[in-house]
C-alpha cells in the first residue's frame, strides 16, 4: 500500500474548509443566539428581582396595617 501525499494534503485542506464552513454557518450563529438568550434571561431575572422587592415592601406595609388594626381592636 502506497501513501499518496496528494490525498493526504487534499484531506487536510478539506478538513480546514469544513471547519471554516461549520464555524460560519453554525458556531457563530449558535454563540450569538446563546448570548442573546443569556441577555434575555438576565433582564427577566432583574425584572423578577425588582418585582420581588416590591412584593416584599407590600407585605411589610400590609403587615404594619394588620398590626395597627390589631392594636386598635385591643383598645376597644
């Protein structure tokens, strides 16, 4: 069996061409989609945190009102 250097060189070139094509059509779009998704998730997480803090403030306000009502009820 004889080694054909032309075939080896052609396979190496084909491999690098395949890598370039895969990077152009798959790797870059997928990484861009992943970055966009990460950004959307971070925005949603930030919005959820702000809503949670608002809810905690409302709970505290309602608890204070309930305590005031309870104290008024005890007086009468």
